[in-house]
C-alpha cells in the first residue's frame, strides 16, 4: 500500500526550504503527496519565477523542482475531499515547510480552512509524525502560543534556523537551506546527506567549499 509523506507549502517566504525537502524525500525513494496553498503559489512565483497551476501541476512542479517527480502526487489546496483530508487515508506523516504564522494558527486551532490545514490536523489527531517549519521573525505572543499548542498536540516545531558549523561563515545560501531541510528530514526519520554533522571537533566539519 502506498504510504506517502504529505508535504504542505504555505505562503511564508522560504520556498527554497520546501524545494530542498521535496527533493530529498524523492531522492530517498519516498512517496510524496504535495499540497501548495494559494498564498504559497504567489510566494513561489515571487521567489523563483515558477508558476504552479492545478491543471498543469506535473509540468509546473517539475519545472520548479528542476527534476523528475518520481512518486509524487498533487492535491489542490481547495480540495477538501482529497485523500489527505481523512484519517483513514494512509500516510507516514506530514511536514509544513515553510509554515506561515497564519498556517500555524489555523492548524493549532483546527480551523481547516484549506487542505493544508486539514491534512495537518488529521496527522496530529492520528498521532503521525508532524513537523512544522515556521519562518517568521520576530514573533508575537499569539504566534508563540500557537507554536506551543502545536508542540503540545504532538508536532515537532522546527524553526528555519540554519547552523553555520557545517560550512562556516562563508556558507552559501544553498548550504544554509540544506541544513534546515536536513534537520527536517531528521525529524521525519528519513535518511539524507544534506548537512555535515557535528563530530565534536572544532573545524572538523568544514567541507572543501566551506570556510577555514
């Protein structure tokens, strides 16, 4: 039985994180169900120039990711009758990356205003692995309260906060993106080679393209 990871992309800035996570899941041979919110389409267009249309999702998502899609299925955000909207639909879990404060709030209070929020709520109630990657800063008290509610509901709250110890101060944008994506894959329990892991020695982590 096909058992995908559900990947939700909300409208927060940070769509390169979503691209890195999706590519890593596909590289690992995982099945993926993709949900892109309406706001996220605008962010993808603004940050990458890529257009995502429901009727042409295979071509558009393939162009955005720049790769073969493997076992990737796409569900329109407005389709509340989609598979991931039900707890009886088989799924390994879900990651929302990037997660806007609006998406975090909607998931935390069970708003289910679109498929992304509904699918995340379903994964929480079914006690499946759920990873939320917020990328807003600074945050208000209400933002923090929603993140606490998500934590208490069983989600892993994993802010998009890259570490520099892998590549040093001269780290490229892609290396920083991959660090966050790698931490997200760790939280899902999916093997990857996106980041250089700490070995307990200063300067031992530097890759050939990194700093001193």
